[in-house]
């Protein structure tokens, strides 16, 4: 499997973040995890990508595309594209 260069911005307290991580783990898809509750630069990046809003999970792909609070179906569809 090629490296998709995925970065997941989220927090461990966030159920949607945990769900997205579980899906990526089940698919054996490598990704970089940025815990925005501990990483101020990560939170600033989330705000930059979401017009100043702190919306997680924000998932950034190597092709420049972004998914914000994706459903499992949306995330799985994006993984199939890659």
C-alpha cells in the first residue's frame, strides 16, 4: 500500500476523531495523528483550514484535499480514491 500522506487533526476526547482513527487503523492506512488539545500549532492549522473554526476531526490528504468531520462512508470513499 502506498503512503497516502494523511494527517488527522483531532483530540482523544472527541468521539468522531476516535471513529476516524479506528477506520484508518482497520484499513491499515498509515497516518500522522496531531492531538490539537496538546499541539497549539495543530489547532492553529485546523482554524486556518476551517475559516477560524475549531472543527475536528480535520483530515488532510497528500493531494491537498481535506475532509472535515467525515462520516465513515465519506472517509472510506476517499481512501478508495487514493
